[in-house]
């Protein structure tokens, strides 16, 4: 795992995501989820390419179900873009890099 991706918990989600001074892409995932594993390398690339403009944060829904429930996560992977503490865009399911960059750019 790279230094550019944070792993949030119930206790750190507020600081890592909701109070972030820059937009945040949150990846709700679980270790047993195949599509979640498939997009992990793409998220690494995105974290590096958008460094300074966007923070990438992962939330393990198995270990932190309260965070997932708070935002109505029903399927994984779910990707959400937060700006100023508000969820502004959501995408459910695995996406390729072009789809992900398009999703992020439209939300920013």
C-alpha cells in the first residue's frame, strides 16, 4: 500500500474525509471483494496522479460497518467524492481508469 492512500476508521473518518481541506475520493471496500481488489491498482495510480488536488481514502466496510451504514453503502466497491464534508458524487461497481478519471473530474 502506498503512502498516498489513507485508510480511515470510524474514529478517523471525520478528520480524514469530512474535514479535509481538499476533495476526497472514498473507496468503500472489503478484503474478500474481487472487484474491490481489481480496482486497487487503479486507485494507486489515481492517488499519485491527483496528489495535491485529491486525497484517496479507503474504508474497509467489514471492519468499519458504521461508516458504511452512515452513507448508505449497499454494494462494494462504492466510490464517493466528498467536497467540504459533503458527498457530491457516487459510483457503485468496479470501473476502469478512464471511467474513474472521468467520474472524478466531473465531481471536482
